[in-house]
């Protein structure tokens, strides 16, 4: 499987490990197997896209099917408008976020939250992606100090119900 962004007919854009399913006889495409998909959106305020010259575009990450305990989904091909490769920084953050215990721990917290179980350990997607970014920095020896995009996430605003703000090093730099 490979990490792809899928634009769905519903208008949702999701990042996932994806595998195309083909008819074994005719070899015609039938659909896609999605593994641990997340819905991505460029954060907007009052209908306009949020852009910060230091951080770039900010993204929100949210589980694609938040009420499901499943991690794998099968999507008929006619639901997908297009599939494409994400930016390397976004793909790396996704891969780190879905690894083993980070994902399992947050998945369990998500299940408890959806079931109405309350506690001091709420699902913290911001922390999940911040931890993933830290792991990436540790692996490549880059502490982010020479980054043009910034070296600390803007977490003061908290969440607004639209998902989680992507840490600045995962921002999409302005190209214009």
C-alpha cells in the first residue's frame, strides 16, 4: 500500500494508506482499500483560507469515520474523483501518526470519548501529530531550528471542533 490523498465525490479530501482493488478476472478497477484514513482540510476563518507567512497554510486532521471502530475501509471506485501523492512532509507526519502505540493509544481514547467516557486524558490529535513531528526530527537529526516555517506549533487557540491544526513544520509553504 502507498500513502495517497484521495478527493472524494463528497468533497472530502482524505490521506490514507491505499490499495486499489481490481476484479481478478477482468482486471478492471473496483474500488479501494483504505487503512487508517484521516480527513484533511485547509483551516479557514469566515470562508477565507488561513495563511501565515511564517507557518504557511494550516491543516486540520480528523479521523475519516470517527464513529467506527474499524481501521480498514473499502470504498467503491466511483466515490473517488482523483488520487494523488501528498507533499513529503504531510506523508511523513501521517506515517508517524499511524504507527503502533501512538495510534492505538489515541484510537482507544477516541473510542472512550465517543462512548461518553470522560477523564483527564482526552483524545489529543494535536499532541499525536506533534509527537510524530518530534520523532521525524529525532530520526533525521533536524531539530527544526533552521526551518523557515517555524519551530513551534501554535497551540494556544486550542481546538475549534474542526479538527487539529497541523504543526508548523508540516505547513504548506506559500508558493506565490
